[in-house]
């Protein structure tokens, strides 16, 4: 990895791309710390301290993806999450809506149209999410009801400033929505003029920005011994994630020779790479979002006056250290892994495309037998991939139990954070190496 970056820095055009990416990241982090108009930064910090002391972390997944900007209601508070949600929705709708499926098959022009739809949906989701978060901040529920809005020291959106409250809230929603549009634009700039994978790089930056602060919190609360042991376990987890993310089952494919005009085509051998973790981090996001619903439900009630079933929900389905929560989380990840793989990889379509171009799997007849064979292989390798995703995702919950501290619900050294960081890091290195290889070939040909 280091050799790839050092070689890229010695190449003038790649060096420009890397420096451009670093500049965009710096601009993104500036927007993530810049308070929105109408928000009291001092009162936000006071509420954050109360939240850390009580261990009640609300919206932790979204806050992690925004680099801590969400709970501060900064300009880039929503981060890249509306775009991720819109992309997943469009990807799922592609299977349901024939028009979207047709656009996907049209190649680059169709993909550009789907990207345009994704942008529109992103802005729509940003308006809805920003309105919800501003409403939660206005009523004090953004921090789990810890900040008493009757106390001026804890008012996130102070009153009595001489500006009508409806105007302040409207400007807040517009600012956060515009911030999402700017983040989306910055990500596309990194994709076009930087190292590539712009949206993924911004997510990587948001998660990495929280590592030093969370690590220091663990060191102060749990002691140096546990902190060093956590670091050692993190290195083991990263090594495991790298190994599984790189693992794939290669299905050999042979193309028969065909005579088209005066030229001979085909006669080559290739393979279909089926990754063990074919679904990526999407099942973890689905499962986390679904398990957040009980926490969201409890936000509408007074925590000092809950009914019996609400107390049961709070103790078992809204507490990450409970065994029921861990078990449900694990099973949901396995379910969504199979579900997502089944809708994103169509063995019948792959088999038909192979048959159309004269390809076949050695020993397997083209057509339906090939589709059945691909489905058989995919179902077998999806199981270890689902178990791997589930185990990595519930590791932070065991860290909560081991450290005996509820304040680590934003624990950044496991689960979704490690999966995203390692995946983005590997993909970025591959992008740089491929661009280096292209330039080496150009120099050789010249």
C-alpha cells in the first residue's frame, strides 16, 4: 500500500489527483465542524457532554457516518447518508420497476440517467431527514431528552433572538439540505478529478475523524491495559476483514471460437469472480436501521413514566448489550445478506449472457443448467459471508459488555466502521495501482 502511494506521489498527474483529493477532504471536514445558522454551538457542546456522561447515544450510526457532525447540527450534518439511502433504494427498485432495469442495461447513458434520479431522491430525503432532526433538536429529543429546553443553557436552537422561529427553522432545513447537495458534489469531484470512489472516500474520512477521540475516551475510562488490548484486537479484526474481503470463488468460463466475417473470435478462458462477501456492508446498514426503530419509538415517551412493555423494549431491544438485541441483530444481518445477494446477482441473466456470446462453464451445459450451477455456488459461499458480516458487526456489542461502559455505543473499532474503512482502503489502493499500471504501459509503448 505504501509503495503504491509513494509511486503515485512521484508521478506528476497522480500527485495532482492525490493533492486534489486531500483538499476536498479538508473542505469536507471544515463543513462538518461549521455550525448551521441559528444553532448555539456552546449549548450543543453542553448537551454532548451530558450525553457522554449518561451513555445515551441516539442516532449513533448516522452520527458515525457524518463524522460527529449530525449531533452538532453543522452545515454537513447529514453527511453522505441521504445519498447512500437513495442509492440503495434505486438499486432495489431496479429489480421491481422495468424502466429502471432497462436503463441499467443501456450502459453508460442509462447509468447516467439513474445517477440523475439518485441525485433528485437524495435531495428529497435530505429535506425529510433535516426536518426530522431539526424537529428533534427543537424539542430536545436529539440528545435523548437530556437537554431541558426550558433551560436557556441547553437550548440547541435558542429562542428570543428577535428572529421568528419559523424562519430560523426554515433556514436550518435549507442549509442542511444544501450541505447534502454540496457533499454529493464534492464526492463526484473526487470521483472525476481525484483518486476515484468519491462517496466512499468521504465516508472513510468521516469515520476516521472519530477514531482519535473515541480511542482517547477508551484510554481514559478503561485504562492503558484495556486500551492496548483493544488496539491488538482491532489489528486482528482488520486482518480478518482484509482476508475475507479479498476472498472469492472463481468460476471458470470458456468461450468457443466463432468466425465473424474474416476474423476469428473467442477461444479464450476467463472466470466469474464471486466474492465471499458479495453483499458488502449493505446488510449491516439495513439491520442497524431496522433495530433503530425501537429506540426511535421510545423517544416519543417520557422515560420516567414508561409502560411495562415499553420498559421491556428499552431493556432488550434498545440496549446494545442485551443478548436478545445481539441475537436479533445477528439474524437480521444473515437474512438481509441473502436477500440483497438474491436481488443484485441474477444467475439466470448471467447464464443467458454467457450463452449469447458463446461462453460456457466446463462440464456444465449452457442455459438453465449453468444458472442452477451458479445459484448453487452462490448460495454456498453466501453463508460464510453472512456469518462473517454478522460476527464482525456484533463485535462492538461484546466490547460494550467487556468494557462495562454504555458510552461506547459509537465504538468505531468494529462492525460497520471497520468494514467500510478496510473496504474503501483496499479499493482506493486498487484504483491507484491500476492508474500507475496504465502510465507504465504508456511509457513502455512510447
